[in-house]
C-alpha cells in the first residue's frame, strides 16, 4: 500500500451506524467495528516499524510554557536499526523530547509521557482518568456512581440530560492539540469482560512546522457477565492546528463523533439479590440471575465541530514592555441525541401509552460563538474581555397532553453573555479572576471566580479560590417526554446557586491537601415521590458540603505506600445529596529495574474502600442517578493485585481485580440491585511510537 495513512483516514470516516447493505460480509456492526479497529492497529504498526523511541519526562506545564524537569525513569533512545543510545546522543535535532507537545484548549502545554508510575496505574482504565471518586458498574463501558461532587462549574448554560452516559463523552475541554517534530502513534489496549476488547488508537503528524493534524478512535465492546448489559461505544476524534510563520494567526479545530450504546436490564430482581448475597455456588454463574427486563437499550450520540482561532494585532514579545493585543473567535456547534428503546412495556417504569415498541428520543442542537479581546504587558498583566452568543434548541418532535395539561415539545432560544478574565504575577503571588453573566435571552446565569496562589518554597505552594455560580438546571429536569406516563413533565425551576471556597496545599514533602466548602441553594435532583415514581425535584433548603482530600506517598528504598484519603460532611435537612463520609485508596508497591535494566517493574496491592451510605440508585430510562434514602450500601473493601512493566516505550499492565470477592461477603454493589464486579484478571498495554 503506497499510502497507508490515507486508508486509515478513510476507515475513520465510516459511520458507526453504517447500513447493513454496506457491511460487505461482516456479520454485524460490532464485527465491522472490531475489524476496523484491527486494521487501524495494523496500519499504525506498519507506519512505525523500525521507529525511534524517545524519552518523555512529561511533567505538567502551565500557561503555554514547558517545565524542563525530567521524569523519574531514565528512558533510552532506540535509534533506527535497533541500536540503543542515551538521550544526550540524539543526532536528530528535530526530535527533542520537549518538542512532542500536547496543547489543551486553554493553551496549557505538556509533552508525551512514556514513564511508568503509580499514577499511570490509576489512569489505566476505560476513562483514561483517575477514577478515585467514582464507583464503576460491573461491565466496562457502563456508568459510574459518583462518590464525591465538585460544585466549581462556571458554565452559563444548562447541560444536556442523561448524565450517567456522559462519563466517557468527550467534551470540547477534553480534546487536545499537538505539535510534533516526527509522527507519533499511541496505542492503548485492554481486555474487557467476556467477548470484547477496549482499544484507543491515536496518530498525529506535523506535515509542516505550521500545520498539525491528529486522528484517533476509541472503541469498546464488552458483553459483561450479567444478562443484557452489552456495551458498545465509539469515540472518533480529528484535530488540526495551524499557525503562520510569524505566529500572528493561530487556529485549532476539531471534529468529534461519538456513539455510546448500552443494553439495560434494570438491575437484579429482589429475589435474585438474595441469591447473589447467599454466595451459593449455583449462582456464581451470574448469567442465571434474573433481571428486571431484557429488552431495553439506551444510546447517546453526538457530533461536535469546534474552531478556536486568533490574530495578533500587536505582538511585541521581544520588547521590554511585551505589549500584546490579539482578537480571538471561538465557534462550537454540537448536535446530541439520547434514545431509550424497549420492545415491550414493563411495570418497572409504571403505566405506558402503548404496550409495544416504546421509544423515547430527545435532541439538542447548540451553536456557541464567542469573541475575545486579549491584552497583556508586564505592568498590567493579562486582561480579557469577551462577548458570547448561544443558540439552543432542545426537545422532542411532539407535544404531550396529560391530565388536561399540555407539555410542550421544545425549549429553544438565544442567550447573549459578556465576561472577562484577569491574570497577573506579582513576585511569588499569582492572581487570577474570571467573570461572566447572561445579559439577554431566555436563561439567566452568572458566575464569578477568583484565585490567588503563592509559591512559598520550591516544594510548598499555597492557593485559595472562591467561586460563585448561578445557572439554570439541566434540560431534562425542565422538560421530559416519554412513552411511559410517569416520565412526562415540564418544570419552571429556579436557578441553582452555588458558592465554593477552596484551599490547596501542594508539597511533596508534606502532602497534597485540598479543602473545599460549598453552599448550594435550590439544588435540583432526581428522586422518588410518594408514589415511588422517579421525578426531578428542587430542594427548598440550603445544603452545606465540606470535602477534605489528602494525598501522600511514603517511600522506603524500592517500596512505596501511596495514600489518598477524602473526608466528606453534608448538612442537608432534606437528605438530597448523599455521599460516603470517608473514601480511601492505599497502594503498597515495589518498583525496580530488572533483567540488567532492560525492564522497569512495578507490582503491588491497591486497597479501595468507602463507608456505608445511602447510595444513589440508577434509572436506565433517563440514564440518571436518583436519590434514595431506604438502603445503605458500601462499607466493603476492594483489593486489586497488579504487575506492571515497561520495556522501552511499551507499558504492560496485568491486574487481578477484586481478589477478595470470594471471602469478604457478597454484599458489594455499585448501586441498589446492581452488584459490583466479581474477581477477574485483565491485561493490556500502552505503546508509543516515534518515527
């Protein structure tokens, strides 16, 4: 094949829901997905055959500058032809390790990390994020129960519903841009639960010093061990970056298409819960346990186009005052839809308008435009003024008349907002502020955010932050339609108002400690009414919420004990915000080079635990969690044993999950009637290639 990259891009354009007539011999859409993933893997492998491998310390950097600190693992460079040399002897001046840049949507910069650390172990999961504050469901790709909440959001617009489907939904702030001197490939692979795999394949290249593009696809299929919980998800990303030679004009753009499908079973029946907890060997095969239904599926789909480009009117970085003035335009268009399908009506959700082929589908189209004027110099600091316009269109294709009340089909309109940002370094102090307010339109909203930090020593940094926010609750709490009678409503809730105060201490020698206190007024949540029907409600009392989180690693020789502990306290007269009082994760592990330093090895045990509390229940029709105060769950330990290794630029992961499942009691749940995972052994790898 003369140009395998062109074929890779052609495959990436194939829609996930391609019509059966185009399957060309594949058994089903999942078979097609798996083969596309395999082809992508093989093509990427062929592109990097004989590639050079480069050391990447990859420590975080801020404000567009690069932290020159090195990592803890002494990587080597694999030259073309197989000869290994030290990093200092790289002859290719275009392949310096600090040139493989990863740039966030706010221009913070990092560079590629191929080290093996305990933090990499925490992030080696479906989300590729540390999920310390989340409780996963049994199957990979299902949702997560939230153990802790952060009320520091500064968005002025309400969010789309189906929040339980959004953990793996990549928002605009989750997309990075790249600048690399040579092509870079990142391959992520992990086994799933029965008849499935997880892969995330990524490729980026600079065709010139001014232009970069990247293409990536994350795909999952996992059958699971309980009845009717198949997950099948896909996240396709394409990014491009361009800047002129004089760097006056800079543009970043991306396109994302996502398809997150989950079969739903409503959890175990009450009778099956008793069988599960009994530990009887007859029910160790979880497929024999009865579930509430086996004919439902929900799916979240979305497409997004994003453009962020700026032009420097004044660019005097070389002058003493460093005056800079630029104008920036950000455009974002997103199209989302959420669908719940069920073959036969089920009493689990109450009465329905029809008995067969039930289908609820809601859509959101939103166009966001923002214009910024940014000015900076050594005296004033960084100053920004911005103006925004949002056009939104949320709803359904019909109206509902219920009990002589008409439920509309659409929430749509325009919102105009203005705002600003300020940032200034004064000696060891860094002061930042941000403000935004909706000045016209159908939705009120405002936020204020201020932060000050001080670098006391090279090791100790203190920071304080204050946040205020007022915005409309999520769209699906305001308007919802369904073929199930109880799931139709239209509400006119007050804005949810939050105030948050945050203190941070960052120190390797002492600990990393975060304390945040929040007050929430008019909190909107899902719960059950006196008839046992799930509905949205607004809390008429204020909630006070305190969190204290500490992280500290203690090392002795090649051994280390990594500890993360969180304490939470909620004062809520109506018991609408439920969280565990204590969450802890403690990891004892050993690290060392082996086989004459050809391999770097890490092995250890992870202990996870959270105290018993009224854990939120899951509603599959809404894809939302709702508050319940009838059943306390939690209080069970989870022990994982892992062996991880790094050979050149490949990280290999092997983990025995929940090894204590069989001898600490079968009362481990992710939500009411929804058991957590049994003991399982899984493996995978992350592989980077540099041409």
